[in-house]
């Protein structure tokens, strides 16, 4: 029997016998998935196959090719989307602050006409995930501006462009972090429209593309490097591995709506993260970080035995890519479209059912897999693994339409929420 959780993690517990014996193996993927080394017990070949799959899903250029800057680079993170988000911030900071490769950094220093030119400012959605403040604290990203969100929880593009213009006019490079499926509202930022609005501003202040100038100690040898003066990251922890299947369903006429475009079809997108224990249902924390070869700087040379580019974690869980590979191998696009539509239906059922309850302030965005409402008492929360989110003294909770959530489970929750003391806190 499955526990009665309606939280953000999938409980399917369907391990095949092939994979259950792998749990007892010690499989570690250390360092860059695209470099092999003497440690032979790894699953990097499966990791690369998974990354190719997501590169195709997110319309990145694949396969990975070290000599093609437009092709993708990425890795599977053992610490979920949080690690992917923090890696993206790290990468963005080093790229925008003009950092050079380890070999060149000892020789060249940048020449700054404006001291802001190498000092990135982060503009993030007001409904950002808590991995961003953590990342900023670790990385020392000092200037972080929260952009207000609209009633759905999506970032307000007029406010975003206003803030971007303010900082761009002072010469700051800009990191913009979007949500594609915010945790508490399931809000999808309109990344396509926002990029369109940001582009002329970046061009106006010479940040769309800029030449960074360096010279050696004696000041006699100069070099310049062309880089973008912005970084667009999409936190797709909740939505990036789910919404592409809704888009496919939409193009086949199976559903009336789809989300805004968020992926590498937009040339301004620099990196995307995802969390694979959510929609996909991998039973261990697993995230994906995907970017492009041209943005990668090997700023600190990793030891020889790792090779390639450093990852944020050191020794990585080699089982996670195998579990994800297994899930992909067993589920075609058709299967995933079916699953996406089924859980969408579950979310609609959940919404319809809970709207029958008075005064619990049910909120759900279009195509969202989560429903937010007034938090019930602790017994009910414990029974269904629900959080109690304190917003200025009022408590809210969320339920999530994950694969294992059945109508029976929702009906049972509804019964419990109908009890007279259900909301007594
Ligand atoms: C879940 C989530 C994260 C973090 O993912 P983990 O895999 O738990 O690290 C980041 N951003 C959003 C929007 C999320 O929903
Ligand atoms: C290990 O990685 C380093 C750095 O990429 C490389 O020089 C070396 O040849 C690799 N060793 C093997 C056995 O692949
Ligand atoms: C909480 O209250 C403060 C002070 O009244 C207010 O500024 C803030 O917007 C409120 N936060 C929310 C999420 O309502």
C-alpha cells in the first residue's frame, strides 16, 4: 500500500528487477560526464544518453561537441534542481565577471572603463525558489533584486524591464532567473515575451554582446573576448520536464492550452534546470543542469583524475542517471503525453472537488499541477505530508497532482477536510 502523500514527490515504487540489483553496486560519476577516466564503474554513458534526450526535449543543439560552442553541455546533479540552480548562478557570475580560463587567468587582467562592467546584478522572480538566496549567499552575489509577480505568481515583465534598464544603464551585466513552474503556484513565467522585451534594452546599453578587453601585467599585450553581457536562467524544476509533453499534446489537438516557450528555441536562454523526482518520478533526488559549451569557463583547473569541467558536487550518484535512463527507456513520448494529460486531469479533479469546501481560498493556475488553499490542522497535514506555509500569520498548504495520486486519495482528503474541526489550528 502506498502512503497517503499528496506532496511534491512521486511515490510509485516501481523498480524493475534489473535496477534493484544496481542499488547494491557502488556506481559513481565523478566530474564532467563527457570525459571518461580510469574509474570504470560509472554510468556516464547512460548519463550522456539522458542528457541527449533532454537536449532534444528542450531544443538544444545536440550531441554535445566540445568544438561547437552552440552545442549543449550539462550534467545530472545528485542534489536535485537546487544544485542545478546554484551551478547556473556560479557559471553566470564567472562568465559575466569576465573570468578567464585557469591558463589565461595568470597572464591577463581585464581593463575596466566602468567598474560596474564586471559586477553582475541578479534580477529574480518574487516567487523564486529558496535555492536562489542560498546560491547568492554562497557565491557572494550582492545585488539581488526581487521582481514583483502578478496574481498568478508569474513575473511582471514591465517591472522586470524597468529594473533591467536601471542596472544596464549603469553598465552592470545582468543575470535573470525565471520560474517555469513556481513551487507554490505552479506559475509559468512568459520567458519568450520577457526575452523579447529585454533584448532592445540589452542592445541599447551594449550588453547584448560586448567585447571584454584584457592586458598582461606590463600592459603591452592586449586581447579581447566577445561575450554576452547577460545570463538568462530558467528554473524548470517543476515544469521543464512536464510542460514539453503538454505542448506536444496541444499540437496534436489533445488539450486546448500550452505554456509559454521557455527552452533553447529562445537564443537568449543560457541555462535550464529540472528536478526529476517530481513529474518524472525518479526515486532519488535528481536534477539536470543544461547550458551551452560557449558559456563554460574552466576557471579553476580540476585535478587530472577528474578531467573536463568541474561539477558543483564532487563524487556524483551514478545510480540516478541509471534510474532516469530506465524511466526514459520504458516510457515513450506517447506514454509521457498520456501521463501529462492524466495528471492534469487529476489536478482539475482536485480543484473541482476542493472548491466545494467553503472559505478555504482554493487557488490554481492554468496547467498547474498544484493547488493552494488554507492549511488544515496538523493531523491532516501529517496524514497527507502537507506543509504549513506561514504567510504573515495565515497558513496555506499545497497539494500536488503527482502520478500516484488517485481519485480515491483526493476523495479521502476531501472527507477529512469536511470534518468540523478540519481547519482548527
Ligand atoms: C522543487 C523545486 C526546486 C528544487 O528542486 P530540488 O530537486 O528539491 O533541489 C527548485 N525550484 C523549484 C521551482 C522547485 O519547485
Ligand atoms: C583522464 O582525464 C584526463 C583529463 O581529461 C586525460 O588527460 C586522461 O587521458 C584521462 N585518462 C583516461 C584513461 O582516459
Ligand atoms: C506581509 O506583511 C507585510 C507588512 O504588512 C507586507 O509588506 C507584505 O507584503 C505581506 N506579505 C504577504 C506575502 O502578503
